[in-house]
């Protein structure tokens, strides 16, 4: 039997995972959480009540929604704004692998959005994306053709999701995919806090000739709740920052994944 300290630690970890799910999808039902965690509705409602008291979520009958949803959506702000210097560096390096005339798939997220800040060298590009903010950002650029998938809107990631988004990629052929992830581990693969995007990400992978996973080093050797069901033969590159260790690089390259390390800008390195 677990001690009281262990039980409290389990509750805290569960609430963190619940919050991650809500930060990914924007909203969640009590029923979905009871199925995901195998717990009673009473226990889940207690968790949501605690998260509401902490100011993270707003409960409604049968579920909860993210507290920051309305203001962030109106300002086109993504929910997760962390490790921005590293993501900017990754974006600059990833953009170097995009060429004029490419057909590129951009996954949603802060790291893939950072790539779009470094496309000044591009004059002709076809972009397929689930990210509404990326479509709006690139849509006015001459020479860039945008295809935005349909599906259910998820305001924390400003993206579309679900069966309709996945089916959009059935007849799509792209040279390159820039794929985001919540966690990445040589042993456990890519994983996410919610399963809502799993089918969409798999559909993206099947449509692309070359797959670049873009992930800052804080996500390496971590694992989230839902695994992406693909093997490493589908992933060609990992673009990350200089926080990755030599041992981690060796582990990925032993799996056939080429690791590209983005250096931080000089001013940023001095600040660190």
C-alpha cells in the first residue's frame, strides 16, 4: 500500500497530466478523463475543482476548459510560450532545409511557427498546415500558396484536428514535413498529452517524403501520455538546440535519425 506522501505525489502528477491535456485541446470532459485514468467521476471532479481553485481551468457541467482560452485566441497567442530562444534557433536552422518550389507540411505549435519567421529566402512555396496562425501569417506573402485543413478548432494550439483534418492528407504528397512533439525519447518514441492529434500526425507522416521533428532539448528523454504509433524509420531528422547531450545524439543516430543541432545566437549564449 502506498504511503500518504506517495499518494499525494500521484495526485499531483495526475493533475499535471490533466492540465496538459486541457492545454493541448482547450477543453476536456469528465467522461474522457475517467476513461483515460481509470478513475471515478468523483475523483476527476475533485481534480478539476482543485485546478479551478489554482486558476488554471474553468469548470462547466461535465468538464472543464482552459482559463486563458478567450483572450489568447483573440490575440492569436499560442498557449505554450516556453524556451523561445531555443525555438527561434531551431526555426532558423529548419528554414535552411526549405527550398524554393517545395511543398511543405507545417504541424502546429510554437516551434513550427518559429520556422515561418525565417523564410525570407523563399519566393515560391506550397504550404499545407493545420495551424490557423501559420496560415494567416504566410497567407499574404506573394508566391506562397496555403492549404489549411478542415476539422475541429483547438484554441490552445490555434489548429484544426480530428478525422476531417486527418482525411485531408489522404491524397497529399509533400517533400517535407516539420512535425512538432511534446516529448521525444529514443526508447519510447514521440508522445503527446492528448490523443486527439495522433491520427492527424500519422496522416502527415504518410504524406511526406522527408520528416523533420522539431523539438527543443527540454523535450528529450521525456514521455507523455499517448505514443505516436510509428517506428523510427519514418523519422529522418531531429532538429533541436545545443542543450542536447552527445549521448542523446548518439542514441538517436543509432536509430537512423540524423540530429541537427541549432546553435543559440551569440548574444543569447552570453546571457546564459
